[in-house]
C-alpha cells in the first residue's frame, strides 16, 4: 500500500479495505497490515484482487473520493464515484471550445509545448548527470532538436502540423532513451523500441504501467472539476477513449521516466 499525491495505490493481492472511525484499514486474511487517515486521501486505486467494504465505499462517495479498479496489468476495469461534480455550463463551454478550430488548435499546441519542454529538460538533466562525454553530447544535441521543434510549434497552423512536430520530438526523445538509463541498469533495462498492447519487454511494461496510473489521475482530476474527460483537443475523440485525460497526460510523459531511471 502506497499513498502518492493523495492517491492510495493498493496492489496487495487479496487485500480488504475497510473503515474504522476516520481511518482506512488494510487487512489481508483478517490480519491488519496498514492504516492511513481517510482525510489524507483524494482517491483510491486498487490493482488486482482488492476488495472494499460497503461502509468505506459509501463514505468515499459522500466525500467525493473516487475509487478505481485496475487489473494486474493496470488496465481500467471500473470506477465508483459520487454525484457528478461541476456544472453543465462548464461542460457546455468545453464542447463549444472543441468545436472552434482556433481554440482546439491553441489548446493542442499548449499541451504539446508542455511535453516538449519537459522532454528537453529531462534530456538536459541526463546530460548534466552523465559522466560519458559522448553520451552528454548526444543528449545535448537531442535537446537542441527539441528546442527547434518547440519554436516551430508556436507557428503551427493546423492539427496535422502539431501532430507531426509531436511525433518527431517523440522520435528524438526515445532515440536517447538507452543513453539516459544509468549504465549499471542498461543490461537489465535495455530499450529496444516502443511497444504496446502488450508491451514486449520490461522497459515498455514500466512505461505503460506508469502511463496507466497517471492517466487515471488525469481523468479523476478532470471529473473532479466537472469537465468531460472524453472530449479532448489534441487526441482524436473516439467512443470510450478519455481524450482530454490523454491530452493532459502528454505533458508528464517524459517526467515519468525520471521516476525509475
């Protein structure tokens, strides 16, 4: 059990969560293992076979605290929430903004600008930390390439142009992924290219897992303020796809890599 940024992640197989006064208690086979004050938590995420008592669930709904179930591969299964937050006027404004090409383009550029800036900062940070002069030079060159993409992004006049710049920046960033991994970890965590559904190696499994966890947080944050997480601006809208949550996730993709490299 771990609490990060007010979100409690429970991955203990067979765990049972219940409410004792104002405290959340985690038990395994009726043996108390952990406890945390309920008011510290903004959300609860259960991975795998985790059960929750009706009393705790009711209290979370009353407080506006979301509960999410993911399977052992971090695939979304279900979400339990209380009454819808926000108001219809906010969602109407969101839908009107999505219908305006200029507004949608401006927001798309803002999402990707955040991604490019953070990706560049991660490359530069890795360059500063590297003791290999050749690796340092490669990382600095990649960071300069992203700086060019960032400048070009400001003048992008269509969604296709934004997508192209984002794709090129992602290529540049992931080409340096092995260089950014610490030398003592490269044999075990060698990056051989991005793969999804399913990820084909340890690195891709870690990346997909972290993206899934943060994607859930983005979706919860949007729902908390009353926005529709399925109506995005950069990502194409499809049934069942949390496009706006994916838009928000873009800015944090590079930063997540720092957590384990």
